[in-house]
C-alpha cells in the first residue's frame, strides 16, 4: 500500500489524538468518585431499609401506647365511678360495701400494672425514636456525601468533555489528509490491536510493541520507498519512518 509521507505523518498524529481520547475515556471510567458513589448507593439502600423498619416499629409502638392509654383511661373511669358510689352513701349493705371496696382495690392494682406497662412502652418508644433519628442522620450525611461526590465527578467529566471536544476538533482536521484506503487499514488495525495501530520507528525500535528490530530489518524498512506503508515485522502495526528512525 502506498501513501505520501505527509499522509503517514498525519496518520501518526491521528494515532496520537486517538490515544489521548482513549486515555481520557480510561481516566473518566476510573474516577474514584464512581466507586464512592456506588458504595454510598449501597449504604443508602441499607439505611433506607432500616428507616422503613424503624418507621414500622414506631408506628406499632405508638398504636400500642394509644391502646394502653385508652385501657388505663377506661379502668380509671370505672374506678372513679365506683369510688363515687362508695362515697355517695347509696350502697349501705355491708356485704356490698366490702365488695365495692375490694373492686376498687383490684382496679387500683390493675391501674398500677397498666401504668407500669405504659411506662415501659414509652421507654421503648423513646429508644426506638432515638434509633430512627440516628438512621435519619446517617441518611442525611450519606446523601450529602453522595451529592459532593456527584458534583466532583460531574465537574471532572465536564473538563474531560472540553478536552475531548478540542481533540476531536483536531482529529476532524486530520481526517481529510488521510486517504480512504489508509484510513480503512488504520481502523482495522486499531480494532485488532486495542486501539494502537500506528507508531514511529524510533532509533530502530517499534514505538508500538517497544521491541528493538534487528539491524537487517531496520535496513530493509529504511530502504523502502518513502511512500510505502511499512509494517513492523514483530507486531504488524504500521511503522512511520521519521528523522529519528535510524539514529
């Protein structure tokens, strides 16, 4: 395949720009913020599950406490009614008076038990509310950290996009200088060799595979016409001869 020296040099420049684009893509993909955001997403999923569990527990405890308060109120109402009967003088039969007094005593014991249970529920509810508040604080902190990482990531990606736009503009300026046949070969080799299709021959060494060619191969490469597309005998990539090729 033939290509003027200017075309080969443009191809070498194109390779340099494409390597810059590949490096930018790798740097963008490797931003530590990606891993931090992913970790925080996992933490937030776990924390939100704990929040739902805490809210359910709080709801159940609040319902139980309301029921307990209502039961205490009912028993206290009954005791008040019995005490009013006792003090009103309506009940005069000694047996009935004793029965009423015993009932009031039983209601007092019941109220004491219910109030103890109510106090225990209130303490449990307070502890559950504290745990729920702790989870809420952790969620707020994780969300704030995540927002910071997202902002940092987006800022860096914007910088990469700016650099990428500049490189692509330079790349578009090179494309018309390269023939379709050479461009097709470049694309084929780039796909085959991980993006690196072209390199300079630098002091007898291939800039792609970094292997030093034997003197006979170097002489053969340098002896070929300047418009020949030369391939590295070691890695088969395109070799562009420069002023430093044999020095």
